[in-house]
């Protein structure tokens, strides 16, 4: 085996090891992971929250036993393949062992380590962006039409995984017009590839149409509740954090596009980066939406730095340059990952606050990073719901009714009660809420409002309404979520629930 191959597979092995060991056992699965895993039981060409690809992966995880190992395996796999694609792109640009290693190390020790700890569409999204840029490099180098069709297939998979990849095209098309590659618009294969792309994503588009385009409702809700808190300047500042340990490689890439003759024909990559970043900033996107732009810059930066250090004196600097991304990233192991307990984080809160990690989507600082708080309290909730379930003598006519998808998904994942079937009117669960049996009793899982007061449960519908228990974990985002037992309905609960479902769907 060649030395470069040993380096590559060694880095990929390190990648997998880190993804499993950067999570302290005190943390559970993330609320989004529960939703994505439940999608495996409701396969469709689309969902209110995400396109369909995640559900296909979830179905595979379910076939493999639905264990936490496999939940964490796939985002780690997509991260590892991203390293492999960066490696292959550097090879295409004739980079040698130094450029290959620098590019791979820069991707390994970056924000991808954190992104790849969670089972969300983001890991595959970043991989899809990187693959499309790799294919673009191959097409520019060879001008073979097959690469246009390959790009169409990868884009379709990326689109069916996360609509965010549409911004890649929105940034890339103007970049093509700004360069000599504008002749691509006279290439018939460009339009055939675009047609192929449309055919591949059409089932999802049909699903969106049949369901009144829930993606539009989702985007409006996102803009109103989360993106409104995004400051454009903060968005640009936060870009420096994702690959800050290899910022010098990214800067080298942007310089190389301007002055390095060998990269002149690849300048559209630099233009694409600038245009897409500006688009994201204009639309107040979340900062991590842009992460897919950076692996390709690391490719060009690594190759250019290899050329700069190709002199006799430069070869002595190569080992130092290779260690910079590792050394600079090392402090991030203390704050960027859920590898410390909540109490340890509270004791070092200032360090987390300095990095802006305690700011949640509501724009306020909290005790833990939001992702970490979303990984706590679920087993406590499920244990107490299971206990409440045993208090009811008629489980076949009992409904577990939750306020949000995290609660419902956690119960369905962790519960020891077979086919417990927790539901909600939140996110995708509203479309899975099937009233195919008579409901006489309800276990109601209720959030708390902004003032910390328990939300009122209507008592007149049941003979007995008992406040059973609540989540007490002080660090959990769901702290205070309360479990009620609503026993023996006095009215037709099915009719009341159906009215709620119909009313909620009207506003989607």
C-alpha cells in the first residue's frame, strides 16, 4: 500500500473514532434525531420537516436494529466520505502527499466533527456540496458530458436530502456567467442534465404540490421564529469559526484564484463562494448552512501551499504547516463537543460564552449550548411516561399526546412499551396522527410556557385529570415538561382531536 493511502485510511479511522468518543455518555439522542428515526415508519416522497432521503437512511438504521451505534454511524460515514472526496479532488489537481494530507487534516479538524455527531441531513448536505464541486473540477479538466449528468444525479440526491443545496446552484450559475465557462450555456448536455435533475426530484415536487407545499410554511415559520434573530454581521463572523484552524488554507485558496495561473480556469469556484455567502447573509441564513462551501476551498488552498513550499527551504516548513490545523483546533475539543457533563460546562460557562456557544435560536444565552440541552431529559421523560402508562387499566384505548416532535419521538424510541405510538400535532407527526381506534384515556405531555407556568389542561372532558410528574433535569431544554393522566373521557375524544388536527392543518 502506498504511503498516501496509509495516510488517507489512517485519517478516516481517526475520524470514526473521534465521532464516537466526542460524546459524553450523559447525553442522549438529539430531539431532531428522534423525528428522523420515526420517519422510517412513515416512508413518503416528502415530509413537512425535510425531503425523503433521511427517511430512507432511517429505514436502513431500523433494519440494522435501530441502535445508537448505527444512528451515529451514518453521519460519521458521510463525514469520512467528505474527506475522501477532498482527497480525490486534490489528486485531480495533481497535488502530492503534502497537499493531500493538509486538505484532509483541515477537513478532519473542523466544524464537521461536531456536525457529524448528530444524525441530521446536514452531514449528507455538506458531502453533496463537496461532491458537486469535485465533479465541476472534473468537468472543467476533461469537458466530458458524463460529469454534467453526474452533477445532476448528485444534486438530485442532495436536494432530496436538504433543500439548502439550491443555494449552491443560485451561487454557481452567476459565477459561470462571470467566467469563460459561460459557454456551458451553449452545451446541449447542460440542458439534458438539467432535465434529468428535474425528473429525479419530481416525485418530491409532486408530493409538495399534493400537500400544499409545506416547505413554504416551514420556511415562513423558520424565518419568523429563528432567522429573525440572525444578524447578518454575526453570520459573517461565525463563518470564521467553522474552519478557523485552517483559515490560512482558505485564504491561500482565494489568493490562488487571483494570482496562480494553474487555477485561472477554476476561478468560478471562488466567485461561487463569494456569491453564495452573500446570498446566505442577505437571507439571514443560519451560519452552518454555508459549511458545504469550504471543503473545496481547502482543496485549492492545500495545492497552492504545496507549490509555495516546493522550494528547498519550504520543505522544512511542511511539517509545521501540517500541525497548525491540529494545534489550533485542539482548544475546540474543550467547548465545541458534548464531551463534558453539564455541570462541567456550567463551571466553565465563560469559555463557552466567549465562543457564542450558549446563544440559542431565541437570541438569548442559556446554561448549555442548545444542541447539548436538546440531548438531555428524554430518558427521564420516557421512564415517567411508561410509569404513567402502567397506571391505566385500558391501554388499548389510551393515547400518548405530546406537544412537540422531540417528546413524541423520544417516547417512541426509548419506551419499553411495545408500539406505544406517541403522537403530536407538531412537525411531521400531524400527518401521522391517525384516529383509528376509540380514545378513552390520554397521557398528556405538556410543555411549559415562557413564564414557567404549566399550560392548562381542559378538565371537563374527563372524569379525572391528574398531574403525574415532570422533567426535573435542570439542564434539559424540556425541563418542566409535565405529564398528565386524563382518565375516562366523558365525551367523544376522537371528534375533539380530529377537529384539532383539521384546524392545525388549515394553518400549515
